DNA sequence: TTGTATGCGTTATCAT
DNA sequence: ATGATAACGCATACAA
C-alpha cells in the first residue's frame, strides 16, 4: 500500500509492520514511471546542455566541477538529473526540441548549461511553466532565474590588483562581447580603472573567444602597441595562458615585463609557471546554488528567486 | 492513436493525416512515463557515478570529455542519460542503493563511471539483468562488459619511447596498485623493458595515487637514488606534473637531466613547459564505445560484447 | 484507521 | 485497417 511509504503517520503500527515485512520479503520496489504518471512529479531535474560538437561551449573545463556539485546537491534531496536528448521527432519544429523533451518527461525542474550561443531552442524553456535555472545565461521569468559569478566584481578585483601593483599602462583581452560574462567582466574592470583615474584606451581592449589561441593572438596584437602595456587582464584563464605564451615568445618575462591576470581559476592556472594570478569562480557554489534555487521553486507556489551572483576571489600567484 | 506514431506503416494515409493534423493542433506530446509504464522501456540510460566528496575519483579532469561523448552518442539514438541519485530509503540496505535506483526507473541500460574504489553498491549492478557497461572498471557478466584504454599497450609505448631515446636507468611512478589501470600500465611498461633487456629494480618503482602531490613525493624519493634515473614514466599526467615540479625544485632540468613521460594527455600536458610527452587516451572513443556497447545489448537478446580496450597514442612533447 | 474504486496516458490484445 | 478494452503500477478520493 502506498500509504505506508508516503504517509506513514496515518497508518497503524500493526499494518505498517505487516506491509513493510511483506515488502521486504518480496523485494518490492516502487515503480517511478507509475508514480510519475499518477502524481505528475518525477523526482527528476532535466539538464539541458547542448553538447553538439559544432558548438564549442561544452568544452569549458570547469563545467565538470559545476556538474558534480549540482548533481551532489540534487542527490541529497533525492532528485535525479536527467541529461536530455533533444527531441528530434520528424515533422516537428526544432525550436522546441528541448522544451518538448522536458515536457514529455514531467521533470520537476530544468537546469540550463549555456554554451554562450543563446540558442532559441534553449531560450524557449524560459517561456514554459517549468521551474528553470540557467547558468551564466541571463534569463528571467516567472519560473526562471539564473546563477552567475559576480563577473563585474571580478573585473574590479583584477583592476584593483593591477593598480595596487603600481601599473598604469593596462590593457585587457575580453571574451566574445555579446556574451554576458564577457561584458560584465569588462564593465567591472573598466569601472575600477576609471575610479582610479587609470586610462583604458580603445585600442587597449582586444576581444577573444575564451580559448587559448585567441589569447595568444590578442597578446601579440597588444605587444605591438608603443609604449606597450605593463599589465594585461585576460578575461579567461585559457586566453591568459595563450597570452603568457605570446609574451614568452616575444622574449619578454612575466611578471617583470608584463603582468598577467586571468579569470576562472582552472586547473592549469596553478600548474603553469610562474603561476597565474587569477579571479577564481566558485564552481562548487554555482552548482550548489543552482540546486538551491531550483529546490526553492519546486513547491510550485514560490516565485522564481532573484538571480544570484556568486562572489569571486582573487588568487595571487607568480604572474603579477 | 499510438499506431500513427509507432507503426505508421499499418495505418492508412487518410487517418494518418487526420490524426497527425489534430495532434499538431492541440500540441499533443506523448507522455514518457505512461509509455514506460506500458512498455517497460524508458529510453533512458542510467549513469552510476558516485560523486560523494569523500571519494576523490570524480575529480579526474577527462571525465568531462568522456561524458560529453557518451551523452552525444546516446542522444543521437534518442536515449537520455539519467544521472542517478543513490536510493537512500531508510531501512533498506545500502549495498543496493544504486541497483534500486536503476530498477525503479526501468532504465534500458547502465553506464558505470568508476571512481576506483570498487564500491560494493556499484558492483552489485553487474549481478542485475540490466545491460551494463563499466568504464575503467574490470567487470563482466552475462549483461555486463567494460571499456578501457589499452593500458598495457600504453605502458609499452612509454617504455619503448624511453628506450629509443637511449635511456637505460629508468624508473616509474605507478597509480594506486590495486587499481586495474595502474596494474596494467605497470605490466606493459615492465614487459617492454624486460624485452629490451633494460632492468627495472624494485626500488625504481614507486606508487602514487594519481594526484599531483603523490607524483611530487614519489619523484623526490626517486631522486635520492644513486645513481639517479635518467627517465621516469609517471602513469598519470597529474603525477607527471608533480614529478616535473620536483625535478625543477631539485635544480635539475627536463629533459636534459631527467626525461618524463606521462599518461592520459589531459589539458595541462600541452600547456605546461616544456610540454609533457604522454600516452594519450582516446577520451571521446571511450564515451562513444560505451554507447555502442550498450546499444548492442539493448535488444535484450544479444549477449554482452567482449570488453574493449581502446588504442592509446604516444604524444611526444618537450619533456623527453 | 482501513478497504475499494477510479484515473493517470500509453501500449497491446482482441474483435470487428 | 480500425475500434474497443484490458493491463501497466501507483496515488487518491471516497466509503466503510
């Protein structure tokens, strides 16, 4: 009887023991499909993560940390995480391929891992009624919120650090500028420089695509300026590593000739000589916060919590 | 009508058009729970991956690559990947917490990501009747197989490379020795040395735990030998990086004083100076092969395919 | 407190 | 080729 498992307080000791005994004996296990069918709740959270290889977003090395934290936090509440295959049913519009997959499974909520492309099929989820948390994708709605790092604050941290170290000719390598985190990091960086009266001319701002090669190319471009900058803030660690390499190839030293600050604190940052000073994201916190935001919405009654921006932290290493 | 969707060839053009038209009009979507309940097939593959933070196995940086490849390959066949929360129902034995989760959901198959601990709750899955593919966990059964890299062959590659480079005083840092990949890599390495008549004394074999610090400690120990080795094979890249650091701290140079070969080809290997020569695992291949092995078992009729050992590849960089 | 019946949305079986 | 109906396993509302 389902009462014994779901509302034990309403059943007598006797029958409870009896039922539990029999259940154990025959190895009874509740069937989740039947349960979902009857209750319209599945104890599953959908994960929408487009890993299509034509899109590079999924390669970001700290997604694993976020994912593990997310999964652990959800598991602690008995929630499973369903990595959804897009619904490719022939004849149906592909705009809703994720939304359809979500709806077919009665998932209790959805987590969106953004690949930075603002795919319409992903955006369509926010219009649905299902509780929804996006990571690094700025999207809100009645049942939709998002979690990011405090990218603006992180940009400020980088600027303040370089200023404190006495730098005045400062440049930056940004992420792809339509992307939300890229814009925010640049804004914070620029604001902190402005407050300190340090100039940031337009040609000291070069944009990359988060990946190593673009950081390398951008730094080469920056090194051609005269006078060249004494410090560079790369808005992502991979780009910072590329920049580091360009500096070395130019026969210059880090941090003596040029100081470099990155963003993210991925594994390489600590391992690469001379150690990359970087603005660390709280990867575990992002995953955990996403789970919490979702849990807050699960009752169905509560409105979407405010977007959360998690604090970043400056990690000083040898590159500054 | 379900016939229109599942067996369109048995229904007339007329009614097909009619039903499809109405379905589109009212936005009909099949309910997966009901479908699963009726068919006992869920189009879901369970992922058993114990990310408990007390166990460090989940941190391995290339799991993300495997996971993405696995998910993509499954998605291409319309299969969703369910990351299962262990079933912690009070009063039930924890030995079967994963098995129970698997059974409750009617998943069509299971993929096991091993954390190296041979958790009994994980092993219990192989006794079930559900198709089952393990990664780097040597386990077979009527419905259970596994995918690994050819660790033995990889160990050989490392040894042959060092021998070709003219090294004769060679040492190795192994993984934790009960672990299957650790044993295999050592076996292959040892065999290739023996065939070439190069000795590998017992005190030239030190074991670590895959992580950086253990590689660092192991290398310090190896450097105390007299005469010290001219080449070291670290059976994992993180340990190799630790070893690299220990060499530098001892005031020695890589590769001039000591050559180092790693295993895995994680991101850092390419980024860290002077570039780490390493035995690359085919991460995408592992994920894809796991999906294929599972798909081969899905009909339910087929026996488990033979275990697959994917070829490894030597990537020569500056450290040798 | 406990038993019973109906519904959840789909598939599958049996007639038609 | 199509229509009707009984499972599938559980939750729930209603009776007892």
